[in-house]
């Protein structure tokens, strides 16, 4: 599925359906369970020089694949094996006895969302409907960028920063480890992974430089806008 078709399919369906479409349409069914690694929406070197092919190779091919494999192992022979990904996330969120299933399911979801939140030659100020929503909720693009950067840079340890639709307003949410706003009914529009594995090979300890590169050169505003629908 090319990007235009992906956006066409995703418009009007919202983020949940979007990810299901990505999973169904762009991945091969793995031999070991119901979930498989969704296709990367661009080549591994397509985000260079902001994110290297080496980072994507490990992050997508090892980390994301690892979450898929562990999820399949944990749900094998359980009722979760017959549920869609988002239903597993919502059924297991906040339940200590299901922490391993939640963590791996949420990380599968979060990483798929993250790859689609970026695009080669992306970034910068958005145009159109998403720009109007950002101005309405934050006052200006610059105020949004400052708040998003702060949420991503100040996350202690591993986690994520998100732009979400919460009711009628866009807000910024930070989550720890595998936690995801998708577990609580908010609609994710964009995310950035701030686990060290996302940036350490390219930026070492300079997390803020990675966040700036994401905003200036990578953000997929078409994806964010499609998720508004
Ligand atoms: Mn990651």
C-alpha cells in the first residue's frame, strides 16, 4: 500500500482503524501467532540524516519485532489471541496480572504509530485543518512545538510524547515505558519515541537534538490530520 492509499484509507476511520489497516494490509502473517510486524512505511535509510538506517534497522527490525514476538508468546492459548490489538490493550491496561501482555501489545501499537508519525521531507509548520486545530488549542505552532518538546525532553527514563485529540481539543500527553493514550480512549495524532534506543546511536545523550530533528524534518502532518477524522 503506498502512502496516498494509506492516507485515503485512514481518513475517516480514525487512528484505531488506521493501525488495523496498516497491520492487515502491509504485513505478512507470522508463523508463530496472530500478530506480525507491520511494514515500515519507507525505506530504512529514508529518514537520514535525522535518523540513521542503523537506528531504524535495530529499532524496527529488533525492538519492534521483539515486541511482536513476545506478545504472540504471551497470548498463545489465551482469549487474547482472538482479540484485535486495541482490545487487548484496553482489556489489560492497569492490571498487574496482565502487565506482560499489556506492555508488549502497547509497544507494538506505539511503534507502528511512531513509524507512521514520520515521513521523509516532513516536519515544519503544518498547513490546513491540522494547523487550525493547533492554533486553536495551543495559540500558535511555536507554542505547540515548545510544549511538545518539553514533554518529550522532560520524560524521566523511557517513554513517549504524544499529540492527542481529547474531546474537541488537541493536547500533549507524556507516557512512561509502554503506556499509551490509546488505552484510555483518547485519539493519538502523533507520537515520538523517547526511549534511548530511538536516538542513542545517532544523538547519544542529546535527546533534545533528536526531538528538534523530529519536529523540523520528520513529522508527518498528513498522518496527524488523517487521524483527526
Ligand atoms: Mn522504541
